[in-house]
C-alpha cells in the first residue's frame, strides 16, 4: 500500500538544537505553518560531512584502458573515489524545510507538471509517481524498466547517458530565485520563502570532523552530560558553538562569471529546488527534441538519458550541451556514454560507440542496472560493494570476538550468526518486526522503552524484487552463490562455534 510522505520526521542525530519528538508535533506545526514566524526564523549552521565511495572503473592510462581505483587527470594520477558532500540541518530547521517542501512547493510543482504529461513523465527523481495499478509509488527499478522497454520497442536506436557536473554545488542562485518565484506564481519571493531561499544559498556550516575534538572522536562525556539534561546536542546551546574555537564556514562559491552558486545537498528541500531549477531545461528538451524529433527523454536528478536514431546523435548532444550552458551548468564529458542497440545474431544487442568504433556487448548503465538488450543485470560494482561489506562485517566481528577473549580471559568466544544471516543472506530477504529498545533521559533519569522495529529486508530483497519487476531472472542468478561465499568467509576466522576451514 502506498504511503504519502509526512513533513514531520523524528530525526535521531545530534545537532546544535535539541530533538523534536512526536509529542511536540502540534507545537512545531503551529510554528512552521506561520509565515510571519518563518520569515523571522534564525536558521542555525548546517553540519557538513563527506561520504566517500571507492570506485573500480575503466580508466585511460596514456592510451591503455584498464580497470583501476585511480585515473589520470590533468597529467597526474588521482583517486577514482567519489566524494559526496552532505549537509544536514538542525531538527527545527529541517521541519521548516520539510513543511514548505511537502505542503507548499510540491503541490504547485506537481500542478504545473500535471498539465503537461510528456514533461511530467520525463522527470523521475524525488517525486511520488504512482504505478499503473495505483497501489504504490515508482522507484528506480520502474524508471529503469521504462527506458529498457522503450529500447526494446524502438529496436534500432542509440542511447545517450549524460551527467551534469557538480550539480547541486553549481546551481545559480539568481536563476533559482526566479524559478522559485515562478513556481509559486509570484513576481518575487514572499518574506517567508525568501528566508528559506537565504538559508539554502547563503548558508553557514560546521565540518563534522571539527566537532570531533578528542583525538578525532566526539567528546562522549560532554554529549552524555547534555543527554542527561534532556538535550541531544553538541553544545548546551547555540552560544556554546559561538564561544568555541570551532570554525563556522560560509558558502561563498562563485562561478567563472563571479555569480553566486551552490545549494546544500541533504536538506529536505534540496531535491525539489533542483527539480524546479531544471524546469526550463526540461521544457526545452520536450519542445525541441521530443515533439519535433520523436526523441525519448528522461532525467533522474543530474542523470540524463536520451533515446534517438543513430543519425540524430550530434543534433541531440549539441542541443543538450547548449541548453545546459544557458542554465550555467556543464555536462561531464568523461561520463557521457553512447550505446547503439540493434539486432545481431537474431537478438537485440548493445554496442558502445567509441568514436567510429563499435565495441560489442558493452551495456547501457542506468540507475544501478546494466542493459545488454537481450538481458538485464545488476551493476557489477553494486554486487562488489555487497560482497565487500559482507566480508568487512565478518572481519569486524572477528576482531570484536578477539577483544572480548582478551578482556575476559576466555578460551572460547562464539559468533552470533543471526544478524549476519539477516543482513547478507536469503534469510533476511523478507520484512519483519524486530525487538528493539530506546533509552531517553527524562528529568535526569534514564527511561528505556521496548518497541518493535520494522526490518524492511536486506539487499537480497531488493535484488529479488528487481528481478521480478524487470522480468529478468538472470538477476537472481548473479547472487546464487552468496550463501556459499558468506559461509566460506565466516570459516576463514577462528570462532568457537564455527568449524575452521582447511
């Protein structure tokens, strides 16, 4: 059963202001729904953190193609690691962003799209789009299937996958402000909307690593003291941050034309603002390419996919590059992929277009899937990440078991396998309720509540569901050996309740 998003969310992370549990929802609603209060609201600094994703990619080393964790860039060797910059707001600030997103901006945006079906169908990310049976909302599997099915219908065609370079950090503030006003049908932003605009463009932030003041770790004694006083915060109040030696940074990014750019990725409002910003671009593609040249267009955030005829490649690519420039954005040339699909040996096959050369059986990579024409597979790097996490988790458990043996002078220390099986095997592929508990401090006293936590299933659940939705049984076969690999990994270590491998 589909479930509409709720603007209110009880977030668990510590920040510079206290948590807002469900019990204060009505007070919070009265505040965030009052335009005068929102217009005067003082937004706190965000917290900045980096998420690093190691990538093993095909790279060009002076004319030699090979897979590596590194690549050559600007004459030097650099890492392929992808770094995502995430910024998140205090609890009350996040509620304001979320309320304006769900209750005010999204209805206007969706109303605008509903009058233009071709446009609405083309924008897929960060929206609640119903499936054909109206029972749930579409996800990346459905969006990928739409593209793959279109290729099967057209048979002889070319796909262009283009990526917008540094999407969120390069959005032009002036253009965003104009697009924001347009979507709410105003000539200029009202005071409350303008305050949100300033909070998402002229924001300040503190680096998470700067809060780790105890040799790269948080000051747990200080956090515990605040928690006992009923505050899940890094400081007693915001003045504690201002009085500390921690640097408060400001967003002062400028593009080459000295225009202010960049919005934080990670706020409840960021994704919608990105879609609003791209609205003129989306409309130009529909009007000039889809309607005039029968080009199939989809955009999932900063990932653009086009399906066209082979003789339309230059027309399409040049038009997109020109339109992106008009929006002060840039297409990443190194991430652009061109794939030809045609019937070969009585089956639909994919060919990577590399200049004038066609490389057989190189798939279209889209939303975590590899489409070869005659089969669909989970992206190989996603499978590699699954197995890497599996092995690293077993290794951590072994290290933990050894530390327990040394601390308590034990001869034996068993491995508790249930959680491993739930996370990394078919035994955890079904959703279920799990016993859990939560401790809060009320008037300085610890109060523990027992509750049932919903476990939504593991990665295997996603794989099996994808296989069914895409009608691709070959996807399930990709993980047919996961149980053997898990058991073999466990047996490499010395656990008292596991037979050692020879």
